[in-house]
């Protein structure tokens, strides 16, 4: 299967996959901590998530690519976040209607972040042998997966914050999410996750503990997750990275290609 051309139809499929995954994570937060107020809604095809005022999951997906988004729709979305004391943030693909982008500028939004969406077919050639092997976690290994994730992410930031302390518990509980570990000499050293929506697999949550890096853990996790996704009927896989990051380079080494780059727009409450 070849990778389809980047257009609004593909963007709808990709953005809905990530939006649905984040909605599942928000639902997991609400179940784990009802007092958090975690919730989500849909306005004109846009999925709006609230997971706390400082959570990176508090934002929208799909702005202006499913239905027209004008002043009334932006009013409703902004009210959703404002009532919860959070900034309004829209993850916008380049296929947003220009009139909607103009409205964001008129209303005081500012661009704050870029992200690159990459895709590839899920079909995998014969997996390369390496020092690290990967597998889906068994029941009862959720705490191990969460610990690996925190250790891997913490090395990227001196203060990962409370979000990362609980994110591992959320992702292992979220509906439709499958978690994997990479093992070196039988010892878990890396973690990653996969979620499915229709025929698209979102590969996310990848981290490797510092002591085991550059041993092929992420390659093994990519190949194992792609094979698993294919077994469930997925046809395309997607990843989201920071432009030019090590994560993007890892993805491109595994056959992913850049589909488009998004802009995150922020409006203070």
C-alpha cells in the first residue's frame, strides 16, 4: 500500500484518530480522578479536551476541517475552556479554511508551537534482529510500563511536572490503547503505545531509559507495533513529533514521511 497524498480527506482521518485517542485519555482521567473535572466535547466536528489548566491534553483537534468554524463556533469552544480557567488552544492543520485562520488573528490568538505529522503504511518487511526485543505488555505490567515512561521522559526535562507522573497510569487504562515494552537482556528498558481509529494506528508514548539508548529499542518498538496494528486491520500508521527532532528522525528511519506540519494557536483565558 502506498501513502496517500496529503489532502483534507487524509487530514480528517489523522486528526480524528489523534482526537479520539486524547478523548479516551481524558475519559480515563475522569474515571481515575473524578474531582479533576476532566471532560471533552465536540463543536462543529472539533474535539475539545479539558484535562486541567496546565495539561498538554487541554486543547482541540480538527479545527475547521470537518465543518465550517465561524465566530459562533469559536465562542462555544472558548467558553468551554474559559469556564474551566484554561487557555483555549487549537491544534490546526494547514487545511484549515483561511477565513477561520483570519478569525483567530482577529480574536487575539497567537501561534505558540509546531508539530509534524508523519505517516506510512503499516506493512512491515522482515524485522531486523537487534539487541532489544519488543512485545505487548501482559495484564499486571501496567505499573512497570508507567515507571519506564516516567524514567524515559524525565531525562528529557529536569522538571517533568505532575502530568507525567500520572500519564503512564492514564494511557494504560484508556480504551483502545495498547502498551508495549522493549527488553534488553530480558530487562524492560523502553515503553511505547498504540491506539487505533478506523484503519489508522497512532504510535505514541515512546521513551527509552537513558542507560539503554542507542541499542535499537525504538526500532524494535516501531516494528512490533506496526505488525500488531496490521493484525487488527490498520492500513496506515501515524506519529506526531516536534519538527526536526530526534523523534522525527527515528520515525523517518522507519519509513515514515512528513505529511504536514500543524500550528498550535493559543488564546489566554
